[in-house]
C-alpha cells in the first residue's frame, strides 16, 4: 500500500466573505471525498476570505496509481475551482 499527502493552496481573488468562499469552494469535499482512495479536508487559511488550503490523502496499490490520482486531483482543481491554484505539494509516505 502506498500513500501520498497532497496539499494545495488556492487564491480566491476578490472574495469578500467566508460565505462567498464556501460557495466558490463548494462541493470540493463531496466531489473528492466520495472516492474510497481519497480523503480530503480544508487544512489551512480557514479564516481568510481570499485564500484556501486543502489537503488530500491518497492511497493506492502502487506509487504509480497514487501519483496518477494526485495528478487527476490537481487537474480537476485547475478546471473546476473558481480561483487560482498557487501551489501543490506532494509528500509520499
């Protein structure tokens, strides 16, 4: 079993409230959390309106599977989040 921790920092320009932040990031937990090989949570910048940090824990039978899932997550975030991905870091355990 292989494991990776993917941390993604997202800028939310012109976001004015935590309510707007929730709307812009809405469904992120549900979209990714449905997959049995992925756990997700908002892990940082909880009180900031203009930024959000999310952590994904990805498990798989091979390191290739885990790396592929991490890439899929990053690609989907780029396409679906109403914000700009600033940084994505991977840590393989």
